[in-house]
C-alpha cells in the first residue's frame, strides 16, 4: 500500500453556478481521489567536520579529532560510494555509464577512476566475508556447482561457482578442471551432496554426486532426433514422470518407499538395456592407434549407466533437486555483466567482481537489499551472512 505523503484538494467555486448562492466549503465531502507517484529531486548532502581547539589557562592547547573515516579535506561518503559499486557490480553498468547516471541524478561529477577505486575498497572489505561464505558452503548438506568461460584481459578464463539456496560463491581461474577446484579450496573438502552437470573433474571429489537431469533431457532429445529411435523419448518421459511423482509425494509429506524406489530403478534399467542393445561399443580398428571413437548414443548410455545413482538421486533423496538450475542461474549473472559491460580488462577487476558479487548474491538470497549491504560495508559495520 502506497503511503500518501502530501494531499492536494481540488479548488471549489465560491458560488453555485445555478443560483449564485455562496458555497459552504467547510461542508465539502470527498468524492473521489487520484494519486501521482513520483520520486523527489535528490540534492547533495555535504557534512562539514570542524576540528576545534581550546587553550587551557595554563597554556596547554587541546584539540578534537576527526571521525575515523574522515581522512581527506574533501571526500565522498559511504552512501555515494555504495551507490557507485552497486551500479557497476550489482546492476552491472559500465563504469562510464554509472558515472554519468550519478551526475544526472545528483549533479555530482564522478570519474570512472573513482568508481574503480571504490570497487577496490569494497572488494578488500568484503573479501573475508566471501571466505566465510565459502566455509559455510562447505558445511552445507547440498550445493550446486557450475563453471563457464569468461573473457579476462582478452583471454579465456573460467568462472567457477558454488551455491545453495542461501549462499553464493564466485571465483575466477585460468583453468577449468582440478587445478582450479583445488586452488579455490571449497569442493575438495566438501563431503555433502554435489549437484553438477557431469563435468569430468567433479568425479574426482569425495562428494555424493547428483546429476542435472535437464542436461540429460537435452542430450536425449538430440539422440532421438538423430537416430529416430524410441528409447530416448521413453527415457526422457520416465525421468520427467518420476520427477512429477516424487514432487507430488513430497508435497503431501509422503516418503518414497524402498519398494517404490526399486521399481523406479528397474524401469530405468530396462530402458537403458533397450538402448544399449541398439548401440553396442564400436569394435577397435587394429590399423588405427588410440582410443576407438564411440557414437554419441553409446557415450550417453554409458554415462547414464555408470552414474545411475547420481542420475536418480532425486528419487532416493528428498533434498536433491531434479536439475542444476540453481547453479546455472548463478553462473548466468556474470555472463550478463560481460554482455552489458564487455569483457573484464584485468584479472584484478574480475576478482573484485567475484568477491563483491558473492556477498551481494548471498545477502540478496537472505532478504537484504544489495545497496544496504554495500552501505554497511563502507560504514565499517560488521557484515556476517546468516547460517543454519
């Protein structure tokens, strides 16, 4: 409900247009109302801190001190710095456009260089918070992981993310595989359920694995269109139907019995066998060196056979989702940043973005406004994400 801050009553005539008698305005009643919602013009607020001195009768001079955050003769306050970082890292505007927006709103000319300096300051302040987010994710029962290419200094690097419903962690690395995973340090220590898209490096981790069935459904559709066979459609129908059944049972607070679980696995096994009969492994050619190339259908069937438990984890464990959608959504926002603002010019800029965005996304999931989080950071308030 919009709160009315000002009321303007329509003017009434002094005399009746029919009989010309004077009208008793004090008896007027409300007939109708309309509202106009607008934003106020935003004047700058300049606070001058004055350092005072007093001399004792004995001659000793005593001086006051400036507040700890006031270090320059003229400087920007925490609110304008928070806004600058929010525009570039939260709303993902290019630095020049963010500076122009601040000028248009407040008449305050801010250079892109100043914005970058504020981003550096926010990154340094929030780096320990991102580390804490990583530690909290390590203790989570389930996390989503994903990775995607990112242009940094005109080179391909890799953006990595680990996330759950309440926390988000971002990191950038020159490599995609285990070197990056080990350097980031979260997943090698993680022992809960890891939802991912079957990237080979994840299988080196001592987690309980769950696969993204959305990826598998896309691959099954491709194999169906390529081969014209029935088993890919049957398997896709089975996966989607199983998800609906499990969801309906859990909405009704009903658990899947062990017998029902065995039935799911039996149907899954039967469909795989029909596909495997049509796509046996290719026979090695003695005249060719190296690994024998297998068909796309064979590779998909083998993957779904080897990782049956991970594919059907959503059936056996009620906390496991059907897809890695949360991980994919998490990885999407930095890609939007790159699309709007272009590639990151420096590795430091990419790292600043990962630190700040980790904190902003985490607190946004926990019900906090991103601008308010940055205002707290620039005001030296302690920022700690909720846990448990």
